[in-house]
C-alpha cells in the first residue's frame, strides 16, 4: 500500500504558497469535507424551514393581534382577544425553578465524576446519568403528578408560611395559622413542575460540565498540588475557573430544554392565562402546554394563533441555544484558570 505524502515546502517559500501546499487534500479528504459541509448546511436549512413554516402558518394571527400578542393575558382567538403574556411568564418561571434545582445537582455530579469518583465507578455513573435523558418525559410527568406533588406540598406550605415575605414565594388567599388548610392550593404549581423538569435537564448540563472539567490542564492541577493546595483548593483554583464556560453553557443548553418541555409539565400544571409570578401557588401556564391543550379543538384561526405561540417559543429557545453553543465553544478553545 502506497501512502501519498505531499512534497515538502521550502521554508523560504512565500507564505501564501506554504499555506496552499500544506492544506492539499486528496480525494477522500475532499469528499469527507463536502459531506460535513453538506450536513452542517442541511441542519441550518431545516431549522430555517421550521421557523419559516411557523411564521407563515402563524402570520394571520400575528397580523391581527400585532404587539398585543405579547401583552394580552387571555386566549380566545375566535373572539379576536388572545395573547401569550401569561403563559410566557409561566414558561419562564418554570424554567427558572428547574435551573435553580438543576444547577447544584449537575455541578455536584460533574465534579464528583471528574474529580473524586474512582476510575471504575466513573463509567457507571456516566452511563446512569446519561440514561436519565432517555427516560420518556411522560414517565417523569406521571411520577411528579402521583408521587412528588404530594411530598412537596408540605414543603411548599412551609416556604410560603415562613418565607412568604419574598414576593414570588407568597401564596394568596391562604390562612397560614389554620392547620387544616387544604394542601391542594400548593399543587399544580410552577414549583412542582420546575422540580420535575430539573431532573430532565440535569443530564444535559452535567454532561457539558463534566467534559469541561476533565479538560482542565494536568500541569496546572499538579502545580496547585505542588504549592500545597488541597483537593478542594485545586478545584477552586484550577478546575472551576477553567470550566466556567462549560458551567454557563451547560446551564443555558438545559434552559433551552426546560423552556420547551411539554408532556411532563402538561400533566402537572393547571392552565391559567393570567400572569402568575407566585411559584408556590396552584395554577400556572406554559406555551408548549397551551399548544398541547388547545390543538385538538382549535379552529383554523385558532390553529394559526397556536402556530404563532410556537414561533415565539421556537425563537426564544433558538436564541438561548445559540448563545449557549457560543459559550461552550469559547470554553473549549482556550479557557484559562486564574
């Protein structure tokens, strides 16, 4: 078998010639590059077509509602009065609750796997966490509805009783001195839905963080130990600063997933179209759950309104994922520790 090697380039050759000679590709390399380039372009084209489809199908509703589509707290398209203000706020609240719980879970798991777990245990833990992403969302939703909700309601009552002075932890219309208050007032809330979603997004964030932590330079690790640092001191001085981009990028990718989660949230929440900023209080809204709830009974114009809501969610998720991808790429291309 003969291996083709390009001729050596003289060191005194012009820079442009050195670059062109050094990057000479044979036939298989050109085909491989074309396949990769075609795959990348195909992804962008498909995403663009999805956005175009939603924009075209939702155009009638957007033209009729105008800017009110983002400010109206009602959903009655056939009467000409509809908007996503309430469900948009609910979507953001559920995602923020999910991120609040997922951040310590994913960060702790990633640090343990990359820094503390024995080598034999690492692969097992990685497989278990990755398998969490393969569990169907309906399973998470049923678990949250029939098990987690009953366990969390007493906690929600305690939080609203002693921390109700914080605006978003307040629950309206509840007498906290009455021990016989029905705990269902704390069910079907953004708090419970966010906890369920946090378990679904933890594998995504943990995977990105783990890869970033494992890329921390061995030389800097050894240097920290040589200067007398403890294990935790080395992590604080080397691993965490180096993996900062991975932490931010992983959480933003998880946030994009949390914004669009449908079935699990749909099973838990009770839909409301008013702006609800109290995360512990029953009844909230979400864009994807709105689409799942109203799709079967929607008229032609109602379907256009749902497509417009989907376009808003698609745009918001796309922006977050693009920002997250850029942060992750930056962290992998030369991150430095302090």
